[in-house]
C-alpha cells in the first residue's frame, strides 16, 4: 500500500488522468446502454414473460446462427424498421449483438420509441454460444 501511495504521489498527473478516464467510461456505459441481462435471465424472460429476441447483427451473421424465434433487423436499419416491432411494445425485448457491446444504442432507440422493457444480452451471441444454448441456422 505504501508503494501505491508513493507511485500516486510521484505520478499524480498519470493517476488523475486514469481516474478521469475510468469515470468517463463508467458514465458512458450507464448512459449509452440499457440494463443488461445474463443468458439465464434472457431464457427466463423468454419463457416466463414471453420475451422477444431482437438480433441486430448483419444478415449474414444472423443466418449463420441465431436464437430460436429471434427477429433479425440489422442495427443500421433499426430506426426505419421500427413499425415491424410495434406489436411487441408491451413485451420484454432482449437485444442481441455479436459480443454485447453494440446493443446499448439499439436499446436506447427502442426505449425512445416507447418500448417498456428493453434489455441487452450480456456477452451477446458469443456468450449464448459459449453457454451451449440452442442456435438456429438459416
């Protein structure tokens, strides 16, 4: 602990910069993204609350493998295709991307369009496949 205090004392500019960057990162994550849910939580939302899975990956990635009954709308076309999702406004929507990093912006778009319960899948399809959960191809 004494070495840490000495390091911070000798490198106070570097330590301050690190603290500012950490704070900015945390603020960005809380504002940009929606509430995240684990794969187990997603399965519970799908089974118990009739949740809808929205896959925002590109068509090629979607066809290579997606969650059963997922709706595939690329993130670049989400705003234009929001009317297709109107019937799901009252149901939980689970947004899925490749690694769980790009779904936050889609969640924000859905929430501003009036969707009541929007969550993102933590870890995305990589985590879903890592847990050996069912995937449909084609």
